[in-house]
C-alpha cells in the first residue's frame, strides 16, 4: 500500500482546523460590501500591534512590500547601504535593491543561523543607513548586540520577522526591538493568510503616519498625493482570516515547540546537527532545520518513504544568478557557504500528527543506523 505523503508544511490542514470560523468570517466580509482597508483590517492591525507589543501595525500586501515600505518610510534609497544576510529568502535582499539601495551581505552565527553581530562593524561605511537582521527559521537574531551596534553608529535597526511571528527574547516579542519590523503572512508562514499579506510594525508615531500614507499612493487625504507612494494594501478578506487565526496563534506556536522537542529527543543521538536555541530565546520553528554531510542522500531516502523535506535555501542569495558575487560582502560568507550544502528542513506544522512525526523520526533513524 502506498504511504500518504507527509508534507513539509500544510496550510490546508491549518485552514481545515479553523474552517467554520474562517468561512463565516469571510462570508461576513463578502456581505459587508467593503473589501479593502476597512474596519476588519483596522481591527487586525490593532490586534497584531498588541500581540507584538508595539503601538502601530500597518497591513500591506506582502512581506516583500513590508520591507520596501519600511525602507522608503526611513528615506533609504539610492546611494545608501543596508547590512543584511545572504542566508534568507531572496525577498530580504530584493526589497533593498527595489528601493535603489545596496544590500551589504554579512555572515551568520553558525548556532542561531542569524546575522553574526561580531562581523557587522567591518562592513559599516559612511553610506550605511540600516541593519536588517532576519530572525531565520523562527530563531531570534541577537537584538541586544545589534541594538548596541546600531546606536554606536547611528543606524536604523530594522527586523525581518517573516519567519518569526511570536518568537521572543526574554519574553519580549521579536518585531518590537527595532525601529521598524516587517512581517509576511504568506500561507505557509506561522501566521498565514489564504493569499498574500504582510505588515510593518513600529512604535514611532511619525513613522507610522508615513507608512500609512506611502502604502496608499502617498495620500494624506484621499486623491491628493503628498508623497510618491505606492499601492500595497491588506484586503479585508485576508485581514479577517488573520484575525480569526490570531486567536489560536499562541496555541499553535506551542504545538510547533512541542513537535520540535520530540525531534530533539528522538534524533539527539544521531550524527546530525539539530537546531539550537539560545538561552532566554523562544524559537518558534517556522522551519525545523537539521544539518548533515549526507543531506542529499537523506532527502532522497525520505522521499522514497513518502516524506517530504525541503532546502531553505539551495543557494544563498549571493550564489544565485541574479546576485552572483556582485554584492558587497559576498566574498566573506564562509559560515553561510559551509552551511548551505548541509541544511534540510523536516516536516513542521502545528497539525503534524504524532504518528506521522513518528514515521519521519523512524525513517531518519533508519537512514543513519542502517
Ligand atoms: C525571511 C523572509 N523575508 C521576506 C519574505 C517575503 O515575504 P512575502 O513572500 O510575503 O513577500 C519571506 C517570505 O517569503 C521571508 O521568509
């Protein structure tokens, strides 16, 4: 009998687990006749700002747009440099180039897989305007070290939280440490819409105003553009879905953490590196990424057992054709370069059933111990 495929992520299962609530919330929006930037979006923005522990949330069309909008609101553009990482979704780097600025790539800390604060200062020039760490896979970057560097050099501290909704340092949510933070609600994200969505968070009132104007054509008042803005709005249907899911979000985060604990326990004795968690940090396991020299063989073996796995990412940004070694810092990424051929993301989603996780564990154990 063919085994059922265990996916890496399962946004459909997440929809099904809240189907009745989501369906009726969508119906209400359909019946309301108001589809973009209305009361439902405002309610979500308030709820999400409160959840993160900031004053303002500005809903936008995607995580990429959230970064573009945040950079534009900070007046970062042509001639400016932004320090970020190469081990990230390409969107982080692409957004910096979309505003005309230059991404400068910094290496990572091999334990957290996030930006290595010790390597940042050597990359700072008079053009540097901001540091943009990514809380990769759901583990927080070292925000206290980054804050100290940003203050010392008078740089903006931004946060790419696309993979880290609910991650914490000393019980404080990521997204509340920087001057501005950017979220994606792409369907597979920990808090995912059923379509595209994103948000920018900040506690700075003036910045929040600017973000709101810029997301809608630069309008301070309707039809009158005071700034050269863009259109990146969160729609009411996505906002109502996100509002519905936010009510269950902490519970789902705890499920991810419990699944990670089982992987930790059951795989600890094998010849592979498991994700580590810094003391005082809450890792929210957007992805559960292991490291092994035999990555490709393990992935094929799992595939034969009807277990999906994925590589985030098969190439770091500086290795991809569009960016190949043309960005500053690209030749100083030895930890990133060494990590790329070793990483593998295992199935990780709140609805992962215990017997399916047992199947994943059994297959990995069989691969290493056969
Ligand atoms: C770290 C990171 N930054 C930015 C993004 C961009 O988000 P979106 O796909 O919503 O544009 C993503 C998701 O793809 C991401 O994982």
